[in-house]
């Protein structure tokens, strides 16, 4: 085999820059089709612990574990939306019907002449306008409910792409990961493996934080609905916790479901107001208060501690990502930023000629009366010698 001369540093730098520019331009060009792939990767990330558990604690091969977990997840993804959509549509129809009845009662009251001593007041024109509004817009809401949901869902093609991509990511991820690491020279493989492990721990910590947040929301809303006396408080609380995985939209749907149940069924407690709208309004107010606490305190604290980020930075990142990229941005911005911080720190240390990763030992110890400066310097020196030796 011929020995070809190696590229100079200048040539390698130019090729690297051009390659990065081409990759960035390609990603920008196909940015419209990246969303289903990102969704598929996130779903695969969520259910991958189940695959790892089966592979580790049973005799099943990875492909068999992938097929089992994939099929169970597929049944959940297909069955849950069908059930919830039907339930939400029925609740929505009942709410609109009840509101129409209240609206008709208001129109009848406005059509009656109102007489203040010496000042006759005729509200018939206002009643006519409300009646026209009711007949043209409100009456058609139940029939238009599914039409409003339809355009917001992914097309059949995107659904197929997501389903295929989820299976591909689950089945081929170990091979893709090992192939990427093995494509580098031998002296860098250990560092890349360590870097992967550190980034993987961030995402696993984020997953644990999401599960903890879902549990907190489920317990809080279950207790709140029980105190108000809404029928099915436990089920509604579990739905609220599960829907927390979808920022903003999920909790809103869970709240509308609870408000609908409160409007149709009222409260189980006799000490609650008997008015038809009082219990739903109380439910909505409690939801708004709990969501503000969750969004501005609980979620930043839980997510920040799960990925070791400042709580204020987590809150600002989620708010900005929601504005710029919507639901997916709010869902992924925290682990993405934490992962980029780890990767940037690795690159920075390599550029400066430092150790590739921070030492596991507490290198910078706080000074105290028990540890003088000389002892602290000697301890640092011994730690460095032990790491180099």
C-alpha cells in the first residue's frame, strides 16, 4: 500500500471549516424536516431506559427488547390520544352546551324591560346582538371542535417518519455511537467515551427530573381537586402530571378537562358554592395559581438541580425557547444547554492544554482554621501527583 503524505495543519483547518459550513448550510436547508426526527429521537430517549432494563436484567437480546418496548409504546401512543381526544371532545361539547344555556338565559333577562324609578332602560338591542352572536358563532362550536384539532396534528407522512425513526434510533443507537467513537484515533477514544458518559448522565438526570416534576404536579393537582371536591380528582391529577411533559399545551388541556368536569358535575362538598359557574371559576383560579408556582419555582428548581444549572438560567432559557421554537424548544432547551456546556468545557480545556475533564477530587477546597494554606497547597500537590502517576 502506498504511503500518502499527510495534510498540513493549514489544509486540515481549511477543510474542517468548509465541512462545518457545509453541514450548517445543509441543516438550514432541511430544517423543515428536522422536527419529526427530533421528536423521534426524544421519544426514543424516553423509552430507551426500558430497553436497557430488559437487556440488562433479562436474557432478551437488544433487538428483542427494542421490539417489545416499541410495540408497548406504540399501543400507548395510539390508544391514549384516541381515548383522551374522545373524552376531551365530549367534555368540550358538554361545556359549550351548558354555556349556550346560560347565554340563552342572559338574553331572555336582557329582553325584559328594566325600569329604574324615572329612567326606563331598554336593552332589547343588546339582546338582539347577543342572539345573533349566539346563532352565528357559539352554536357551531361543537361541530367545529374536531376541525380545529385536525390542522394542528402531524400529517400521515410525518407520523410514519417518526415511527420508523424511533425504531431505528432504538435498534441502531449502540452501533452508531460506537462507530462514531471508533472513527477517531486510538488516543482520543477514551476521552470521547468519557465525554459521552458525561453528556448521557445529563440527559438521564433530566429524565429523572421530568419524572419528579410529573409526580409533584400529579400530587399537587390531585390534592387541589380533592379539596375543591371535583369528581375523579385522582384521575384528573394523574392526567395533569402526565400532560406536564408537554409544556404549556399539556397543562392547559388538563385544566380545561378539570374545569369541564367542575362545570358539568359541580363539587362533591356541600360547603362549596352551589352556583353553576362558581366551582369552575374556583377550579380555574386554583389551576392558574398552581401553574404559576410550578412554572416560576418548581420547574426551574427541579430541572436546574437535575442537570446542575442555575435556576434563573433554566427559567430564562425555557421562556426564550418557548417564544423562539415553541413546545419542542421548551422541552429540550435545558438538557441541550447543559450538554453544550460540558462539550464546550472539554474543548476549552483541550485548547488550553489542560486535563480534558475536571478532576473528580475536590481540587479547590475551602480554607478553614483546620486547614492552613501550606497544608492546602500540599494537598493540591499530592492530588496532582497522584493523577499524573
